[in-house]
C-alpha cells in the first residue's frame, strides 16, 4: 500500500468496525488511485470454530457493507444485492399459512445450501463437506440480516458526519 495515498484520503474511517477496507478502497479510487490485487500474496485463514461467532462476524460484515453504501451514496453490486435480499425473502415464510408460495424462497435457499454442500463434498472427497453448504448459507443469511439491520436504522444524510 502506498502510504502517501492512504494519508491523502484520510486513512481508515475509525467509525467502521467492519468493511473498512472496502470503504477505504472507495475513497482511494474516487481520488484517482488504483487498487491492486494479486494471487501471489499468501495468507492463512482460520475460520471461526463455533457457529455463534461466525454468525456474529457475518452479521457485522453485512452492517459494514450497508454503512459503506450509505456513507458513499453508492449502490450494492449485483452479488451483494442478491445476498441482501435473502433475509427478507426467507422472512416471507411467516405468511405461509396464507399460501404455500410464501415458503418457497426459504425452501429454495435451504435446497441451494444442501446442493452446495453436496458439491463441496464431491469436489473435496470429504463427506463432512456436506455441512459446508449449510454453514455458507448461514453466513449469507447473517450477512443479509446485518445489512438490513444497519440499512433500516440509518440516520438521515444531515446527521451523518464525514470521516
């Protein structure tokens, strides 16, 4: 990272606990700088050992993305919009007593999680990969819930302060 570019845009916004890197990237590119990504950088990721902390992590990631969009007046990318719609679509299940069609989004999501798990198990040759689809689905649902939690509690533009 070029420190002069980092300093020129004010560095990280300390009000962000999550998604601060994407928020900084937005300001860097708006100021004419480039973001370079490379597959040559090695890193090791250690996933959360328990489901509760993983859900909390992704809930906060969703909140961070919503804050980023609000602060910068931007729209979500298509892949983010699809994930954001997951929680509202699944919530339609409460209307299932009035029509089975309202359960369809939740059932399709669960089916996608199961199919994803089967694909992971087949690709890795590990039967425990079946659980990975459900874990990934849980991460997406938590992200969506966090996104909406933040989006619906947003402050009017006049109350937001810049970094």
